[in-house]
C-alpha cells in the first residue's frame, strides 16, 4: 500500500472492515478489533490515524515490532495477520494490520475472549453466537461426508460417471484439460480419496449397484391424483448415486408434468412447454442433493406432483441458522456437504455463491409464475412451485377424461365461450352432442356454469373453482 492508497482508504472513514488507532498505545484495542474482523469478513486496522481520520503516523522501533509480535501471538487459533508500513513523513509510518480470516477456523479469540465486529463497533461476542461458530467449526472438520466409507474401494464406484464428470468439468472450464483419466487421481482431486481410503461423499456421488450400507441415497417420486396424497397415478422409490437420481427425477418430470401451451409472438404458432421451467426444477433438485442431511439413515429426496402444485422435499433442517425466508435473498454460501457440493460445482451444475435458491425464484417469475414457497417442517426442507393460472383437476367426484380436462383448460384461458368457439380449440373435436354431454357433466360437478340459451349459450368456469 502506498500513501495515495492509504489516503483513499482513510477518506472513506471507519467501517466494518476499517478502524483507526492513533498509536500502538492502543495496540490491545486494535487486536480486539482484528479479532472481530477475523470472525467476520476480515479488515484492516490503521495504526497512526486519529479517530477523526487525520494521518499522523508514528515511529516504529524494534521495541514496537516486538510488542506487536507478542500481541499477535495471543490469537487462538493462530491467525493470519498481514503487516504493512506506509511512510507518511521522514520518520513516521502508518502501521497497517490486516486480518485475513479462515472461515474453517472461526471463532477466533484474543487473549481468551471472542470479539465481533458490527458496523464500526467492536464488542465481546455473545455466548450463543460463539457456540454456533464453534459448532460450525466442528462441522467443517468432522462431517458425515468426509468420514471413511469403511469396506469400500474404487471398484464400488461408477467409473463411467466419474469420467463423465471430468469431461463436463473441462467443458465448463472448471477442470483443467490435464485432469486425465486415472480414477484414483481424479478422486483425490475431488477430495473423495484420502490416504488411499474413500470417504462417504464418494458413495453419495458415484456409488454403484447400489450400496446396501447407504439406504439414505434414495429418491421418492410420486404423481398424485388431485390435490392431496390419497391416490397415486404413479409412484417410485429409486436408489443410486446422486447423478443417477437426478437423471431419474428429470425423466419423471418430463413424463408427468402438465404441459402449458403458449403462442409464439409473430409466428402465430402454439408451443407446448412443461408447466414449470425445467431449469428451475433441476436447480431445486440439485440443491436438495447437495444440502440434505445424509446422517438420517431413512432419509431421501422426495418429488411430488399434484394437480395444483409441485413439491420437492429433502430430509434435514436448514444449516447454520438459515431461515426459509433467507433463501429468497442474498445469503452466505455455507453448504452442509461442501465436498458433495464441490463436485456438483466442478461438473458445472451449481454456482458457488449461494444463489441457487434465488435463481429458482428468478426463473419462475420470468416464466410468469408466482415466486416458489420455501419452508421447513417436521425435520425437512421443502420448496413448493405454484402455477400462474388454472390447472384442470384429474379427479373431482370421480376421474375426468382427458377431453373434459381440456375443456376446463379452454374455458380457463378463453373465458365465457359458446359451443362453436370451444369446438375450434379442442385438439380432437368430437360431435357437438359429445361436447355438450361433457359440459353437462362438468356442470353437475359444479366446475362449469352457463349463461344464455340455445345458440346464444356460453360456458365458463364457476368462480369458486378458479
């Protein structure tokens, strides 16, 4: 740092990442502030600048250097504090102490006490915050995913999927082209092989045929008839590694997700697309596989499609004091399973910066749908996708035919319509008599009502069912 950079920094004033101290007589208070910065996002203490922002500097002798070194030894765990000196006159310098935090080492303490930095103020950290950071530190070092997969070796992994991950990682620019095809080397690069032993993350990501000791590597799929769980149209339970489960989930979505039609502007052509953007659903599934709690032996990722919504559930609560409402705004990226998340990142399937849930919201809003809902219930985290408009039910008093459901969708999009207009919009129009019989049936079920008589009659959805 030179004097020009120093003046620019001082001109911005004190903040969460910058504090002024007039001299090393305040060295202890400076260290307390550095501790608070280590427990946050880092920062600098400028010694030789008054609280008002006047650069005065100070003389730095051998004794001063020893005093600084002694104080910096009082951090636990050992902290990375960079030192710099900026000449401000012939004999005086500003001493710049920069705290460079390691998130896995937090919480830091100075002289036996933890400190926090909020705005431009340093204070003793509350006990609850200190305990939470201690728990996070323990999690970063002793996690389910980085424990050894006892009794398993490379032969128990899907080598083709490992090599596919390398190819995709190179194509995404996240792995060097020199990565190679040697499975042990790749696993070491991914952090899945340590001292010749596989860890449990390797089983989640690439386990094959499938591993009986890992029943939590499961996906539950369901297409329900109606808006509750009383009857299935289709249900499946699948075991496998995460990439296989993701592929199966996307195939299930393509089979069962309702199709919404739209007219392409300028072409007057109708294009049928899945009701919800597949990219948003894929992002939600990837989030579930990356962040779920794999210590729950009977746990799974669950995908449920109803007539009026779609839900994705994953077992385990939100980590690190995150709340469901945090997921729609900027929030720290602190994955529960960083090794698993890292491989998804290298494969080009996620970003690092905790924007996955925000991306889901943006994609749904762009497609014209309401914002998805996020929640936490009974030890699980869920996301619920809701459509922007009417979705015809599969069942009311009993099953509806495909043509009857199509009639409901036409009335939802068209509004009140006479028989001739309805007939034009049916994909395979039968006789007028059959259409009238279907409409009469829908009226008896209180789904449709009519206005007028004879040729002037028009049909519309009942307001209570919109």
